[in-house]
């Protein structure tokens, strides 16, 4: 696989196929779908963080105009929503897995927990009726704090989870780490909070359940990143609908960032209710509802210690983390702080001994699960803050300290002490390129210039690695995954030579319809416009795992390559027959089959036609038709990495931090469409800047109320909060997949937060501020400056 | 129930609606113009932006009856056949959209923005789009698209 110079091929910034429909308002998002006779669902949610449901009186509500049906926990007769990953504690015991019913039976466990489903002729009528439901609650004490959840006296979320502990897990060689610390020259310690975030895809979740009495078939339209996973979880575990009677369609989806991976109970509710009321039932979340029902992200509290020798070489690392699961276990929640987080603690460094322990706790908050980066931003933030602090403490230059400890370019494949084996990378080059593009050398002059204007300027760096394309299935299975993590791809060559591509991945902004068409068009030599990519409908595509963890190209694209290998192998035999040659002598290049050393050739299109009109055809040896499917199970994770540099300017009078410049140099392996790749990095970096400076899910400690439940309170990055971003790549190829691609969806959100905070702390160094928590809001920065000032004055 | 009459994308429409019906729901539910999106419930995100009387308006923040008699343009009314409006074209050329959900509102706001002032700096574009949230693009390419769209609109 190499760039071919083809203007619509691999390596070309082809304009997107999907844009015309989106730009003209013709996208079809779930809420745009109207099924004939559809009724509207409204979900009555708990106003309390923790309470007993004493009584629900629906009599008055049921009599209201336009009410089709009202269901409560007592009516719901199907299963709970399952968790997809099982973690075992240090002592070998399995994690505590509480039941999660779509409608609460006797107790609510977070603000937003589901109490009743109201179905009306219109949404307004359903809403009106919901307001007339009288629920008597007995309020209970609530716990929301990650740090305090396992402390004695904390309110208990689940009877089976003693001290609110879901699991207490560890990884690594504790004895080796303790021994290394014993002989350390210097130990750097840090406490890190990775705050809770709301993913906030701009399209709120929605789901339509539809039931066909004639065939007994159910259809669920849903805002999902992985329709097959939803079909499997909901069909097999929740509603007991066999898969051949259940179709799940994820049409155009307006962003996911992880939050639309999970099987949500609303999906089960509308599907279940559709059969009950014998009408399609549509539910659409509003934004306030999204804040109290979409799985949230991050929420880790950690303590970390790094042991260094006298030259600044890292000897050992130990990390202890508490991870908040929320009130219920969302689909992949348990793997985020464990196998997606702790396994990356080597980072880009040669640290020989690492030990991590992770305690997962239940609280009276919305469930927490994967959000862009899932576990890897948490680890990267912790490591890069720690390394920065070590540099300050030892007096070694922060760039030099990183270089000293980088895994050398010739050390790959590199086995880390925490399970992963990195296949390729070049951290020195991504660092050097980033330093140059960011004009690191010229920074002190800019700092001095800013100082003249009364501003505090700082520069920060992060060098990171992440693991993508989660796999191989056998490995993740042994680590607790209850699913395989391969991907499928089908190539259907039509008689006239055009091609439909079926992929199990799902595009919700990533532009697969374009990228995959480039890959297929270039490989098969058919025009770009003759390739259509189909995804998101379980009735059309083979069983696929969907899109998350930056896996679509590395895993899904590889499946397509495997399917195309089969197509080319078969087509070669057909072509050989047509040219009366031996298949061994036939070559395929630029959409043409030719016999080596002769001028005989036949175009791909003619071979396709012959496959479907097999008049002159090796029919005794070959089946007609030209359509192939492949399932690709990766051999390893992929390891994108790179260097992010951020420059900020702080106004000490207001505490406002302005990002003056951001440079991202990433190693993502083979690139199919550079324009799309850059867009992915831009978006990820701005989410990372959002985490560093603006965003936070704040809960009130006493009442358990979410204080940031709308865009009035939760600060989303807006156009005037962020700068334009300098993006470059320096790519080494993934060595174990046929494309060499590593994945790009998450790098921006992983590398950026520590770069921003390291820059903020660099800016605040002259005024004596040594630590700050995310988000570094103006009030926090201002207060830090004030208290550092009064501490100085007191000295 | 009150009757509303307005011109939407050049076509006269009229319907009986509940008085509380928001303009955005009127467009989406009654007229099936689902290109206008709803991204929030606090008039913060701009996904619902349309033009009313030639000005960008958050249609979630206006009742349908308030638009009685008005000229309304939605994202569906911008292109002429298959020929995109220069701003739409610029968004496509500069990859100013990913999932496409914020896009209709973003394009409608951008058109209004460049109409109000021809020669906008990057900072002015960023400030001008402050009422539209995009979670996908990081705004980088949206800004480039608006710059290009402004130039193309001027040249038209
Ligand atoms: S839907 Fe109108 S501003 Fe968000
Ligand atoms: S393109 Fe997805 S929100 Fe803007």
C-alpha cells in the first residue's frame, strides 16, 4: 500500500462524498425519521440523586389528552442492560455488577434515573402527562465524590458493593517497583484529578422502536456508533429478541466521541414499548436530558510516584487510581481505567518497572464510560504532568528529560512492563519537528515581550503514545471483554463494474464514505464515483463491531483490504480464462489485468461483467459472481504517538488564559485522506483544550445534583475560545496490518490536555504557582495567583 | 389553535399550530424541513439557525406564531438545484464539517455574518460564530471556510 499519485486515491485530500447531503439539509439523523403512526415517548426522570420510590400515581396522567400509555418499573418485564467487560479484583473475585433496569423498580440512584415512560400522540402531550405523574420519594443521603466514595460513612449506592467498591484491580510487578524505589536518587510525587466531562456530541441521542406484527420483526433506529453491538446486547440480553427478528439501523449520526457506543436503556424501552402499544415509538433526548443520561467521561483521581536515578533515567513508576463508575456499569466502563489506561503507563519511555492499582467506585452520578481517548488521555495527562514536575524538581531541562527516557527508534518491537508491545514509532523525530514548528527556541523572547505587556506567557509540551484498534479478540477476551474485536468488510462488485462497499464500522463524522471509497477505488482501479460505502444497518452489512478507539481504518480498512485481496484473486482467474493464459502469469495494475510479457489485457469492468454473465467462463472451477467478505482480527493494537506543544498567555488581572498557539505533530501510520486526518486532529485538540481550560461536570456534594446541566453552565469550547491549530504528521507504519495505518480519531484529545496545563503552569511559574487542576478557568487561575502572592508575602 | 402563514424558502405555507409551537418544530414537524436541527434547549448551540426576514435567528428561540407573515429561509433553501451557495461550497472545499449536525446552523450564521461585514478578520469570524457550537471540527476549518465563503460571496 503506497500513495499512488491518483487524485482520488490513497494519500489524496479528496472532498467528501457525504458533504452534499449534509450541506443541503438532507442528512437523515434519527430524529429526522418519521415512521407512519409514530407516537412520542417522554421519560420521567428522577429529580433526586438517591431516593426510595415510595409510590407512583399515574391515574391523573393516564387520563390526560393524547396519552397512549404510561409504563413504570412495575410494568417492565424484561432484562436489565448488561455490561460488556468484566474485571477481576486483585483477590480474583469478579467485579460487582449491579442490575440496571430501564425503569427503576424501587430506588433511584442518580439525578436522571428513569422512573416512567410516557407515550403520547405528540411529544408535548407526553411531556404534559409526565408532569402529572405523582411520585413519592423518600430521599436518601447521596455520594458523588470519587475520592470519598470508598470512605467509611459514605452513602452506599448498592448493597452488594461494600464501600461502594466495584473492583480493586492491579497490574505490574509491585516487588520490582518497590525495589527500584528503594534505590532511587530522586522520587517525584503528584496528585492528579482528571475531571468528569460530558461528551456532548451535537446531535442528542434518539431512538425509534418499530414492531411489525405481520412478520414479528423489530426495528430500532438509533444514534449509535455500532448497530450490531446494540443488536447483540439488546436482543440477547435485554429483550430476548432473536437476532434474525431484530434490525438495528444507525443512520446519519451527529457525532459520537464514545458516548454513542454504549447500549442505552432508552433503546430497549422504545423497542419494548413499540410492541406493547403496537405503534412506532420515538424518543429524542433534549440537551438537559443528555447531561443527566448520556454516559460521561474520565473522572479519575490518582496519586503517582516516579523514581529517577542520578542522571534522570526513569527507574520505576507507581500509580494508584480511583475511578468513578457512576451509579451503573455502562457497557465498557470497567475497561477504561484498567486495560485502556494502566497498560499505557510506560508512555513513550523506557521505565523498566511499573505498578498500577485501580479501584472503581459507585456513586450517585450518571454512569461513566469511554469518551474520546478513553483511559489514554487520563494516563497521558498523569504521565506528562509527572515528567514535567520531575524535570522542575531535578533541574533537568524538560525536553532533555523526555529525550533521555524515550524508547529509541531501533528498539521496536518494544515490550513494556505493562503488557503492551509497541510495534513502531519515532518519538525523537515527532519531538524535533514539533519543537521547530512551535519555535520552542524562540520562546523566551516571546515571554519577555508578553511580560512587557503585563501578561504571563508559558509554553508546555507533551510527548505521548496511545493504543488504538483495540484487539486481538483472543487477548481482549482473556482480559475480560465479552465481545470479539475484529471487523468485517464486504466488497460487492456489480456487473457493470461499480462497487458497493459494506463495512461494519460506522461513520458519524469521520468521513468513511470518502476514505473507504478512496481505498477501494485506488486498489481496484475503479473510478472514485463508482464506489459507494454502506454502513449502519444490520440488515445490510455483515456482523461488524462499529467505530470507536480509532479503529475504523486500522481494523475496518484492513478487513476491506482482505476482502479486496479475495476479489482480485478471483478476478485474476477470470481474467486468465479470458486471455487464455495461466493465472500465475496475470498481473493486476491500475484496474487492468494483463499477461506478463505480452500486450494482452482486460479491464476490471470486463472481468466483472464476465463474472455475472458467465458465457465464456471457467464455470467448472469457479462460481459466478464477484462479491467477497472478510473478517479481520488484528494481531496487536496500533500505537499512534507524537508531540503536542501549547503556548498560552495569561492575564494576571483576570486569570483568563488564551491559547496563543498550538502545534500537533502526530505519528498515525498510513494516511488515506490528509484533509480528513487534519480535521480529526483539529477536533480532538479542541476537545482537549476544552478539558484543560473550560469543561467540567460539577455535582453538588450534598444533594448530588448536577450543577452543570446545560450549555448555560457547562462550558463548551466555542470558536473564539481556541486558536487555529498547526497540524503535521511524521508517520511510521504500523507493522502488523496490511495498511500500515494506526488511527487518528483520538490523538488530538489525548496529547493536548497536558500540553495546555504544562503551558499554564510554565506561565504561572514566575508568580509561584506550582499546581492547578483542570479546567484551569479564569477564577481558578486568578485565585492561584492570589494565594501564591499571599504565600510569598507571608514568607 | 392559531393559524400561521409564512413564506418558507420562497413557498407560501400555512398551518394550524398549537400556540406554544416553536419555529424550529414547525419547520421540522409540520413542513418536514429536517435540515434545521435541535442541539440544545437553552438557545446556546445555534444548530437551529435559520434566516427570518434575511437575518440569522435561532429558531428554537422563537414561536412559530412570531414568524407569522415572515420570509423564512432554511438550509434547504440555499442551493439552486445542484449548485450550492458559495458558503456551502466553501464548507465543502475546506472540510468545514464532519458529522454535519451543526452544519446547517453554522452555514446560516456564516452567511448572515459575512453579509453584515464584508472583510472579516479571523478574530471577527471567531467572535461572530460564538453562538454556534461545533463539537467535531475544532472550528479551524470552519473559519477557513467562512473566509473563503466571504470572498466567494463578494465575488458573486
Ligand atoms: S437548538 Fe437552538 S440554539 Fe440550540
Ligand atoms: S460537524 Fe459535528 S458538530 Fe459540527
